[in-house]
């Protein structure tokens, strides 16, 4: 048998399920390759293949490419495999090798932060894994066309690394509407085709044009929405109109994953609460209930995860979490000692809190709070967290440090909000601002760690102090932290980032305030987290405005109607 015409692949860090730990997958994107074996068990990155060498699971985006190709090519012409099996499939007849790129150079929000703590020149694990693929000897031997696509493809364009990695085509954007014509031109070597192919927003596919994937995705990813429309300037999906997949599409995607061995699915959305949204970002609770009941009714499904939610709907409709908890919590595989569930189960969706500064919130992300105003954001967060915690939802909360124009006063307000959350249950993950492509802030400057202020470092390490307390290690673990942190400062930290990092680090280590000789904004002395959790937040929060004009919002009922769009076309970059 000859080699297939098309081979699809992805790096181990992107494809692996890390023994069913999505958080370990996220960790893999934040650590340098040099130290990866210290923090990640190599056995957890070993992926399963079928007897013929094809991959059992890969990122959902790569599965979508495979599904689109199988409309025009036979099964034997299209192979999806891991790096380890490229030698088995890439051969003289292979015309194209397509690579999924989520974070090929390690310059996403999380990666660019945490890998740099070990030194500026350390290669993140994600980047090292991508490099292994593009430099695989079999590609140089047979010279197929190299096509790269995925949410991180912009990194390669921005860094001007296409020639270095011998990439023939880079695709950026939603491909479903244009794919057949586009790939035909790629495989035929159309000389008029630009090397950097940007799919314009005008060619954004309708929901009806997006097929159910043919095979299982990593973590059993099932898309329930695309886009968002809230208008956050640092986020690409926020600039796109939100679209919800039909219930039949979601159930069939679930069945596909389960039929190929998945016991869990991950319901993926920029905001789960926007599924079949009503006008003006109003959560359609009934539609959510129907969808969750239908998914969990699929035979063979054992666990289910939700990806992202927002805080405002939790406050606007207090019964929302109460109604959804019986449909989600029993299907979680995550536990925490403080859960009141009989089996200690918890839900942990991701929530972007981003900042405690009303000024920055109003400037960059005011749609996130709708129907509340920016000055109400702190109260919305506190009220929402109390509701979530009461029902055993312990969210994974992200913050952005270093938004353009951030001042010490802005940082103090973020610290104030963080301090108010000290008794809550959940994770607080600080990231540094990175100007992602296809956002309204793509031309802004990223944060330079050497320029971090004392207050920014204090916020960063306060987050991790709370996280360590929430996941309380034993006495030995705390002893290790207390010893290792000052050692890190003296051997590396002060050389990389200056003395401003010293006092926040020492506070993280648990040094008494009197020994640090410098008080920053927060005073830890005599203040301990309340293991019982947050007290009820009784304050009523009245919505601050009634319209969403200018937030790229549409009536969800219109999303089912055909839209007249221009004929498919491919345009070049720049």
C-alpha cells in the first residue's frame, strides 16, 4: 500500500489527554522544555493509537479539517497520526502534511508568563513539541507541502518564522465555508495562492455549514457555540457574533466521541451561558437544561466538563446555578475536600475576571458585565462567587496583569477585589497581557517582566498564595515552598527581574510581615482565609443599563436564517 496523499498531525502537548487532566495540559503550556520532565510525568503524554497507527484522539480543530477533507477524499487518502508515527505514513505519494498549531512559539497569555520565570531564553514545552514536528527528518526526505493552521498560527506570521520552518501555507480563520476550494488549490500548487491565507470575517460559516466531526477529539471536545459578541478588546472570539449549534449536532458529536472510547466530553464555548441566548445576552435556561439532559443521556458517557462561563448571568438570574447544578455536578470527575456534595464533587469552569479596575474594565471589556456597568463589576464578582461556591462551583478565574495604561491605582483596585475574594473557593490565575492577533489590541505592546511594578508582582504572588492555601499541601510541602522561594530569588529571580520581586515572593513563602521590612498594598498579618468559605452576599445589584448598542450583539433567533454572503474567495495576508 502506498503512502496517503494527506497526513494530519499535532504536537504531543496539544493532542494528549494527560490522563484526563485538562489542567495538566494547560500546565504543559507554561513550563520550559528544559524542566518539563520535572513537572510532568512523561507517561501522561503518551497518546493512544489504533492498531494501524492512526491517532485515537487529536485536537478538535484537526478533526474538523479531517472531516472536511473526507468530503472530497477517500479514508485511505487521509490519515491523522501523532508525531511518533509520521515515519509510518509520510511517503513519496504524500502531497500535504497539515499541522495543528495552538501555541507553536509559546507566546500565549499563560506560556509567555510562566516560562519566562525560569529565564528569558528558555523554550516553552509547546514550542519544543511543535519544532520536533516541522524538523522531522521524514518531511525533509519526501518534501510534502507543509500547511499550518489553528488558533496559534498567527505567532508564526508575527515572528516571521515561515521560512525557517519551511512552511508553505499558513491558514488563519474559520475554514468550513472555503475549505474545499482552498485545499484543492493548495494540493494543486496554485501559483496565485498567497502563502499567508487569511479567511475574512465575511466568509464566517453559518452553523449549518459546520459538520459534525467524524472521529474522537482530545478530551471529547463538543462545540456548543462559536463566537461571543461581548466585544472584549483583547479576545478574538469576542469580536465575532455568537452562534449556537443545534441540539441534534451537539448530541451527535457526543455520540461520535463516546463511540470511539471517550468516557468524557468537554462542552466547549466562549460562554456556556450564551447557548441559544435570548436577546440582549439573556441566558436561555430552558435551552441549557434541554441540552445538558440530552448530552448526559448518551449511553456510555460518564463525565462532562464545561469550559467557560461569565459572572454576570449568575447574578442576573440567581436560579441559574441552582437549576444547572443537578445536571452538571454529578457528571464531574473533580473533587475538593471542602465540597458539600456527598462525593465531594465540584464544577470548575473558567471565568475571565481580568481586572478589578472599573476604569480598565470600561475601556477594554464593558460587555462582559452586561447588564451591569463597569463600576458594579466588583460587586458582581463577589455576589456571583458566593452563589457559585454555595452550589459547589469552584471556578478557575483568570486575571490580566499589565493591560495598556494600567496604573498603580488600577492595580490597587484589583488587589482590593482579590482580597475580598480571599475566603472564596476556586483558583486565581494571573497572566500578563499579550496582544493576540485578530483582536482590537493586536498592535499594543506586550508586558515586559523586567518592567513589572511592585504592586503587579504583589498581585501575581497573592493569587498563588491563595491558590496554595486553597489546595493546602502538608507540612512538608509548605516547608519546601518556604525554603525554595528565597533560594529562587537569590539564585535567579533578582537577576532576571530586579529587587522589586523580593517582597511579594517572601510573602508567598509565608515570611512574617515584620521580617520583610516592606509593606506593599495588602497586609497579611493576622488575616487568614476562612475555611468555611464566603459569607452570603445579600446586596442587591441593580442592572446599570438596558441596551448593548455597539457590543456586536445580535438577536439569537436570527442565527438560524440563511445569510447572503459573497462567493468564497481567498485573500492574502497583510
